[in-house]
């Protein structure tokens, strides 16, 4: 019997498995393997620092972010005193799984089917990938880290089957250097209703490759057509396509992350993707870490209520950031006119500096209160149309 079975081997599940194994617990890491989530691949310095990511995992270091409005306005925002690291999920996720195994987690490859309980303990059932046989992993606790449409959440946690999500799609392409409107040192974020009526498109460098994609929760949007338009606009339409991927991205953290007895959720399964930006890798890994902390506490004390620690610890540090980003998405993503005003607001130096300071360190910046007041007033002016975007 394992202390914990972690279902899902993405950044969240692999982090949870590694943390628990390093603290001396017996851990099984169950992953389907071979599935790659569509993702721009951006990771901030705090993730690199907190989770000890080696430089060899970075396929690019980005020093500029470009915001592009529906009318083609371009705002280049320099990333001062640092960079944004880029990873390719095909290699990065596997690196994390291997590291978890090196820490002592035992890896199993297959597809989760259900959880049963006998003798007061859960047993995870799965279909083995190699043999196709039905197998089981008995344990004391389960961590569900199996993505936005989590089967563990659906089966075990109240409300786990009703999480709102955006469908994301991207293509990894060959992009050997500056070409057309593309530059390998710059991330482009496209706020244009013809690309995505309710989210955004992205062109993110991956060294000799690039991730080009978009997301939307509006039915009927042709994700592949929108991505093709992005490639054409960036001068990348003739580049060779290496692979294509699509998957849901959750929009809101669940109100509850545990079943009150022996299951706790982590990462996309718990809905922890940042509103507005759609950033997920950092929050997934933090989600895995707090799930591991909660599981370790529960194993030590025997109190099922300690599983609540996962959500409590996460929200204590990140609730306010999610609230601000959610308000920004609700305010600016509803129309092209609003998106135009949002990109116009990004011209402001105070907005640029505070935005990237918050992104790099994953916390709201409190050092310059006057700047916050100025940004609040400018934000209201742009939302109310008191500032004309074409005059900025």
C-alpha cells in the first residue's frame, strides 16, 4: 500500500510526487504519458528559483513582451532586471516526472478509471498502457492532478464536474530566427476578437521553435483557422509544423479541493490557472506543492480536515492576484473596443513596471502605493472612454 497515489504527471502531479517522496512517503505517480498540453511555456523567475529549474530546461529567455490590439496597435514592454524563461512542455513535463522518480516516487503508466474503497482505504484503478490490463494501486490518500476535466474531481469532489474552461489550441513550429513580424526574443500577445472573441492569441518563441496558439470558450470558433491567421500575420505561415495540441484550460479555482476524507485536487484539476493571462505552469506547481503539504499533514495527524490546507495555503498567497486578474478579464475582454483600450493602457510606464514586477515575483507590488493610485485612475479613465486610444 502506498501512502499517496498521484493521478496525473504534469507539472502539478510531478511536483506533488517529488515533494512527498523527498519527505519520506511512499508515492505512486500514475500518468498516461505521451500527452502534451497546449501551452505557451512561459515560466517566471520565481518558479525557476522556488522549484530549482536548471538552465538546461530553458529553450529561450524572453526580454520583451508585445501587446497587439484589434486595430494593430503594438506596445512593446521591456522586461526590466530579468527575463521570462520558456520551456517546451514535451521535455519539461518529462524532466519533472524523472526528477520525481529519482526522489523515490514509483512511476506507473496508464489511464485512471475509478477509485474504490475497501477496509477504509482508497484503491486507484487504472488501465495499464503497455498490457491493456486493469490494475490497482491501493493507498491511504489520492491526489488528483489529472487536468481541467479531471476524472478524479468528477468522481470524488463536489462541484468537480462543473468547472468552466477555455479550449486552447496551439501549434509548435520551426522558427529558426527573426522572420516577418516574429522575433525569437519577444513574446507576442494578440488581443483581437477575430482571433479570439473572449481570450487572446499568442506567439511565443521556443528557441529554434515557436508556440502559436489561442483559446476561446465560445462555441463555433475555429481554433485551427484562428491559429493559421496568427501564423500568417506573424510571417510564420511557411514554417514547418512539428506538432499540434488542444486541451481545456480552467478559468476559476474550485470552491472545494478535497472530498473530506482521502482525496485532494491539484493544478488544473483544482482550476488554478490565472485569469486574464491564462498562466498555469507556476500555479500548477504551487498547487502540487500545497497538495503534498496537505497530504503529508493528513498522513501525520490522521485528520481528514487537514486536506483543506491545500486550498487554504494557495488562496492565502494568491487569492488577491486571481481577484485582480479576474476583474481585468471581465472588464477588458468583452469587446474589441475594450481590448483596444486595454492595450492603450499598457503604454503607461507605471502599468508596465508593476505588471512585470508582479509577474516575476508572483505577488502584488506594494512598494509604490502612489503608482497604484495612478494606475487605478488611469484604468477608470480608459474603461469609461475618457481617454481615446488613438491619442495615446
